[in-house]
């Protein structure tokens, strides 16, 4: 009876953790696979308690193997990614255990099903409030490369969905890069390159900004623009990059504001 209750408790907990992990990883694993993996993980957990016989070292070894097996069964990943996923599952388990202990001893909720439910509610809140926000910001970052003066420039870009800037003649969408991001790729300053006519295909782009009636931004035509995120790659043969004298990101996470039309 003891092991049956332990099995059911661990199964429910693992099921919740694997569902959270599936959402976090954007995995396509089916519910049936998640149910099977959580049941297998719970069975391995019970086996761990039985086989360890109170030996902490043996228990830790069995526990690590159980978590790795559960992750591998739940998500069809390579060995390396499966090990990383195991680390995520272990971290989630530790976080849930900490929340559960806090609820049990500070709020005096001793019935495990209520304590488990309350712990999952708090964990789900933390997931939505913190992790979803981090992931959303991460999903807005792209790796961009393009050819300029015979060199391949590589920068991190932020998808600027509020960018409606177009070049007035050809109606090309304009992405904006901070000038200092180009310095490692240029032998001379932009001003000298323009004066020597080495930097060609210059465009002057009219724009408006908050607190300013209007202005002109210098832009350069670039070629072989490749835009990548975690799942897709876009190739643009000719792109127009506006030049900003000011940094675009306070923390330096990106150097280019990407026009949304380029990834449609």
C-alpha cells in the first residue's frame, strides 16, 4: 500500500513537471508519451527507495538515472539535449520541493494533494510571470549576417514590430544598426569611406521619431542578408540598413532593429 501511494503521488508530480517542461521547450511530445514517461519515472522512483535501503549515495545515483530515463522517454531528443533536459527536470523538481516544503510548514497544509496543488499553482505563476517573459524576449532575437565591402557582418537583431520605416524610392524596408557595431568590419570610419567613395549605394531615409518633427537617416544597401532564429532562416538578396549613432540596446543584447517585413 505504501509503494502504491508513493507511485501515484510521484506520477502526478512528474506529470505536472513534464507538462510544464514540454511547454517551456515547445516540444511536440504527445500527452500519451508524457503520461507513459511520468509513470515510468514514478516506478523508477519507487524502485530507487526500495533498492537504496537508506544508502544516500545509492539513492542519489538511482535518482539521477531515473530523471535521465524519464526525460529521455518524455522527449525525443539527442543524447546531449536529453541530458540538458534532465538538468531542467531536476531543477524544476528541486524548485517544486522547496515550494512544497514552504507551503507545508509555513501554511500548515499537511494533506499532500492540497499541498501539491498549491505548489503547482505557485510554480505555474512563476513560469508565466518570469520564464514566459524571458522566452518571449529570446524569441524576438535573431542572428543576422550580410555582406558589406566584401566582408560578412554578423550581429544580433531584435524584431522591431513597431518599425514602419521604408526607403521612399524603392519602398525597401529599413532595418537600423548602431554604427559602432560595424567598426570591427571597417578599415576606416564611415565618414572617410564615404568621402573616398568606397562606400557606395548610400540612401538618405526620411524618418520621424518621438519628440522630433523629422530627420534624415543615412542608410546603406547590403547584399546576401541571412536572418535566423531557432527554427527558420530567411534570405534577402538586397537589404537596406539605416545607421544610428546611438546604441540601440542598453544592455548590449542586440545591435540591429530588424524590420518585421523581412521575416514574413
